[in-house]
C-alpha cells in the first residue's frame, strides 16, 4: 500500500509472469485494509508452500510512495504466489530467503494470518557481504516508438567512471571504506518488440534484453547485479529493484537522475528506505531517501547494517556518561573516537544511532542543516531490510529525550574532530522477552520432553535486577515442571530455565499448546508470556489411507476448465492431503477434495486419478481413473 503523509493511499498491482518478477502498475486500486485481508483469507482454501522468496520494491518518487511485494515459487507445484501477511511481513524476509508456511490461497495470492505464523519456518538470506563481488551489467533497451534519452557513455559515467568522482561506484566505495567495489559494463541499446504505450511488463522486457545482450556476447552469469534502463512508458515508478538477490535486478525509467541508480543499487545491497517518522523518503542524509542528481553519503544505521565498520568504529552505550563520536565520513585511521554510537531502545528492541556529519566526501551532498550536529536515527540494529528513521539533529545544548525508556541524549559541544554527547539513563521497566527452544517438540503419549525457556530482561540499564516468577501451563492431565521457577535477571541479560512436559498416557495423537507466563508482583510491567507446541505422535503408522472415491471430472466450456472432485478417503490416523494425477503426472497437491484444471485445450481428452496420503507418508492406491474432454473451440494454457 502506498500512502502519502496526508493519508491518501493507493496500490501498485504486481503480477508474476512465469517464474520471474513482472509488475503491472495501477494507480486506481484502493489499499488493502485489514477487513479486506480477513475477507480474502476467509474466501481462500488451506494451502502450504515451500520455496524461495523474491522481494521487490517500486519507488514512485514523483508521488512520494513505494510498494513492496513478496513472491514465492512453490517447490512442489512450480506455481508462483504473492504472499500477503496479516500485519507486517518478517523484517528480514528478502530475496533469496527460503520459506515454508501455511495460509489460505485465493487465486494467485496466499494470505498468511498471524496464527499461521506459528508454523512458519524461514531460512533467511544472508546480508550482502561487504567484500563480495559487485560486478554489474547495465543493459539499455529502447521501445519501438521511444528511446533511452541518455547515451551509454553518460550512464557509464553515472554508474562507474564519473570524471568528477561522483559515480555510484565512488559513493559505495567511499562509504563502505573500500569494501564494496562496483565494477561492470554498459551494453546496448537494444530495440524491444514493445511500445511505450504497452502495459508495464518490465519482466518480459528485461528477458528480451537479456537474450539480445547474450547474443551480443555478454555472459550474464558473471554479474552479481543487473540494471535495466528503459524509456519512460506506462510504468509509474522511477525505478524498481529486488531487495537483495543473486543476481539482484533493478529497472530504471529515469535515466538521467544518478540518484535513482544509487537508490536501486542500495536495494540490491538489501537496504530499505531512509525515512523520517512522518515521511518515507525524507531522510536526506542518505541515498535511500528521495533521489536527485546529488549523491549523499550513507547514514550511520545503513553503514552498520552492511557491516562496513569494525569494532573500533561502533560503540554500544549502556551507562551514564560523556561520549565522543568522530565524523561519520572521516577515514577511520585518523578518527579520534568511534564513528557510530548505539543505544538500545528496550521497549521495541531497536537501537538509537548517534553520528556526526561534516562536509567530507559524499557527505557534502547531505541535507546541510545536519552539518556540525548530532544526528539521531532509529533502526532495528540486526541487519534487517527495514527502514531507518532520522529523528533529530542536535545543536550544542539541545536534547533528545525518550521518556518511555528513560534515555536522554544531550549534545554538549563539537569541533572538527568530534562531537561530545552526554547520555543518561533512568530506570524504565519493560516487558521481558520470553522464548522457547525448540518451539515444537514431538513424543509419544506418556513420554516427557524438555524445552529451554529463555527470559530476557528488557529493562533500561539504570534499573535494578528484576525478580521474575515463571508459571507453566499444559493440557489437563499433563505434567509441566520448571527447573527454576523464580529468576533474578539483571537488565539486558538472559537467564534460562528448563521446562519438562509430560503428556497424559492416553493423549491422542495431535498438536497441543504449552505456555509460560512471567510476572513480577512488584513491577507490573514485568508481565509476558510465550507458547510452544507439543506434538503427540501416533504409534508407528504403516497403514495407508483408502483410495478416494468417487472421482468425477466435469468439463466447463464457458470457464474453459475441467473441474475434478472426489470423495474423502479414510485413514486410521487421518488423511493429510491428496495428489491429483493428470495423464500420469502430478498436477496438484491439495488438502481439499477438488481441483480446477485450467491447463486444458478444447477437443483434448485428459485422464485423472487421485491418491490420498497421511502424515506418515503412507500413500493410498490410486483411485479409479476418469477421463474428460473439453468440448468446443479455443485454447487455454
């Protein structure tokens, strides 16, 4: 959903073509409210997918809005779905992450409710390596009726070789302290079989451009980043990019604005936007804000996200005191103090970042009102691809106060080598963080299993140790005991206890909740809880389900599909799902009892059979086969 500061919202609708990313932009679709999510979720059918995610963001700078989409190609079916989450998507979910999840599918979208997230597993893609190769190819492509207005040499200069040292390469090389070196080539322009009036389908355009570049001798497998430059057409954004990915891909529609290249390359490095609390693109101390012809230096949290500063360049502040911070853009070899100060924000788990900006190098192009001031930013601090927020620029004597967490930062003074800040902490109690490890255990009825329960004290550093009482809950008739039920925990530290859970001897196979509650009678804020799952396994199951019956296949000429349905199979434990075979090949895997086959052609006959399977992997015999023919003319593939 794209929202302006005034609250008006619109959506960019992005459609997947084949197994790649294609987006069709629309400015007239209302943003999705939670009620819309719930309605779509309830219309959907249960579905599970496992595959690799591609995250894509579009930047419509003219309208000051963006759109981010998560797309997943399911390993089993080969289908690609868009993922919609109830609430925010996982913060580190970016291109290359491998995900297994359950939700409800409606058309080509899988809606994932908050409750579904308990069964989600994510193998996160690693952050962009600071020293990895960043070889980049820029491919220029014209339409039949419109051409890229920038010459290949102009784009080469903006990306790689600007004689004044203001290229994208120079920006990231300087800000990364030489660790990111973007090199590459510019090829084309090639002429596409497309017009500027065609609907926005840059996936197809870039695929055609790839073919032409390969035919021209380019080996696209040797590049870690691909940038496509097109004329202005029907795509509403100035640029689009994957968030991470190997290779990452970016699509540029404003060829003369060098800031667009830097911004979309930043997304390829896994950076999100540089924001303020009221505007997505307004931290003008970073290239991930509103793009222009200037290239500002990278802000402190983004430099930390990509690991560009070693231990001597970053200091975590957790005690009252006076602290120096050297200019962010200074050569670390000559810096007299750390160049980034971090202060943990207990209530949200984020960090405040303190930095000092002077007109040095690319920092000459930042918002000049932040020179000789102490910049205060907010960011998660864990490498997540989420926005950073610029909160303040403190002049001498000015303060930044976080009353909820008891944190006060005062800018004391500054000179050409450092700024000095006083940091004080008051006791700010907060809810602890409670986690289970593992979150799911399995065992047979009557056999106890153990979890490790970790309690992290989120209190501010100025608070005394907290006294936390733990209580365990399990289903009626079960046992649940803690190795230690009372924990004394210093602020910002973790203490563990072992929870032993014993299911009742006669517990039926299935999944059951267990939970931990944490309280502190003297500090009401010290209240939290967490839950886990205990799966009671059935005795060894070697019994396959029965064959589904009856199976019916009904052609529908109007909808150009064949609807296949079947009766439920039976099993001694329970049927987990069904596989639909079409002409001897699996066409669908579903927990339901129907399948709409749209990959059919008029006049052709198709034979279907269905098998059931249970949680132990036992497979039923194939059902009786049925054959159906779609009558009439026309074709749908």
